[in-house]
C-alpha cells in the first residue's frame, strides 16, 4: 500500500502551485510525483477542497 502524505505537505504543495510555481518544480521540491500533485489539484480546483475524504 502506498504511503499517505500529510495534510501539511498537500497544503504546502497546492499553495505553492497557486502562487505560480510550475507543477514540475513543485513536485521536485516536495519530492512527490507530478501525477500525485495533479490528483491533489483536481478536486481542489473543482470544490475548493484537496482532501480525499468525503
């Protein structure tokens, strides 16, 4: 099973993208895959909540 990431890490990564940093650079900075970052951003853009919890 893949490791889960902390909400703090998710928040920092999403905030950094919103500030204008490129997604690839953010994924490298926070040592996460670009796909993971995109998965976090998708629900955040739609409903304003990046959490996977319903």
